[in-house]
C-alpha cells in the first residue's frame, strides 16, 4: 500500500504496481477514506504523480515505456496535424470525467479527441468522441474491462481504441457497431469518429515494431 497526500487529506491507495480489479464493485465509502472530487482535482494540481479517481478512491499511475510514449505521441501528432481547429487533441495529461447516476470517475487516457464546443473545462473533458489507450502489462486488464465499460457511458464517445505496444495491432470498438471489435494489423486504420485514415506504419513509427 502507498500513502498519497492530496491537499489536506492523507489517503491510502493501491501502489502503482498493484493490480486493480477488472471491475470494481461500488461500495460505501467511510468518511475517513472517501476523497471528494473537489479535493481530488485540487490535489492533482500539487501532486508530482498523476492519479485516477474512481468513486472517491485514488490510484497512482504507473510509468510508461518508451514504445508506449512513442505510439501515443505518433497518434496525437497525426491527429493534431490533420484535424480541424474545432477539434482538440490531448495526450496523457488531460483527464476525462465520467458521471453516471451512482458513480463518478476521472481517467487519464493516453490520447483523446474532443470536437465538442461544450468541452472547455481547464483540467478535464466530458464530451470526447475518441479515446485511445496504449496497452501495457500493468494496465491492460483495466483498459479492457473497467475503462471500457465506463468510457461507453460518455454520450459523445464514438470509438474506443486499444493499441498494443508489443506488436502491431489496434482494436477499435465503435458505438455504431454496438461496440463490436474491429482489429487492424496492417494497412490503414479508419477512425470514423474523426473521419480520418492513418497508416499502421505511421502509428508505430520509430518503435521497431
């Protein structure tokens, strides 16, 4: 276990290397352990380590490999260069806020795109059309299960993409296809949410993959 200090609250959370449940059940939070959204957001401004937030619990994020960073950068750069100015592209440091009737979550996706004029909060987005996560051994379970379910609750999300860093493969889950998976390993990848085609070669540029 690791102790993370956010604002004036000392909070006990899973260490960055600890495995997280694929789907965490909603449980009542005690007054001593629950962290409010306001305190979480304030704490993230001061913390040297980024944390994701799930129903009052915070989880320190693991460091990324070189390939992970290069793939994220390649995708974000390609999107930023080719999308119109009304679309904003973020990599790693912009949170996505997800609110349902009973749950509240903040994640840091590896890449997100929002073209919605309502999405102008300073430290998070709520209306992305495209979210991408680069898979790693520490996060793949969460990306495939927990995050997949929560991201789909976003009314504007059209595509959720999982990108392998160990071999050439992108899995795209589309709302229009009832979230069925389409897999790409070569050629061009069609991102319907932003009406853009990107080659697999460009996505994996400089990664030796």
